[in-house]
C-alpha cells in the first residue's frame, strides 16, 4: 500500500513537472517546407507561387525561396536569415538576377508544427521600385519512429 502511494506521488509529481514546461520551450529545430504566394509583378503573367524552405538549428534560422521568372533561364533562389522570439519567427533576405533585385521581410507565428508567414518584397527593376505582398505557410513534417529506433 505504501509503495502504491509513493508511486502515485511520483507520477503526480512527474505530471506537474511536465505540465509546467512552457510552450515556448518546445524544440523548433527542424526543416520546414511550404509555399509562398506573392502578388503579381508588373512584368509577370500572374501571382508567384513558389517553394520556401526554412531550417532552424540550434537557434540559427536560415531560409531559401525559389524565384522563377518566365524570362530567366534558371531559377535563382532568394536566401536569408531569421530569428525566433518565443512563437514568433522573422525572416529577412534578398534576391538578385541581372538588373532585377529585391529585399524581403516575412514574419509569422508558430502554431504546433507550422507557421503562417506574411511579408513584403521591395523590388528594383531597371531603376523603378515597387513593393508586393506575400503570404505563405511552412510546416515541419511529422517525425515517424520506426520499431527499434531510439527516440
């Protein structure tokens, strides 16, 4: 009977300790993939819908976003860095190809294993400047544990 009481007390203590861990302490280290959709450019046929990949490792945030323009032979990636503050993520980067370039800023907040992003790209093209809005979502894939694999 005494063992049962001690075991129940230990389990109750473990539950309290587990419940006391703040959500902000959740591990974010992973590769997040998704899609970024940006408003139409003056020199493009429609909205841009391209892949984005965000890597978080040890507090370091880096990202790469594919930029495809119909008059470009090969896609040149936008690349940048970011920061985490609790559930919030901020990304800053740039892209350049020929006489076109832009500076980008995106931000969002994590909810479970994904973050919705919202931001802008400030373009310069042949001496003209304009800004377009972008939105997107990045998701961390589910982690699958195989039998016999260490967790």
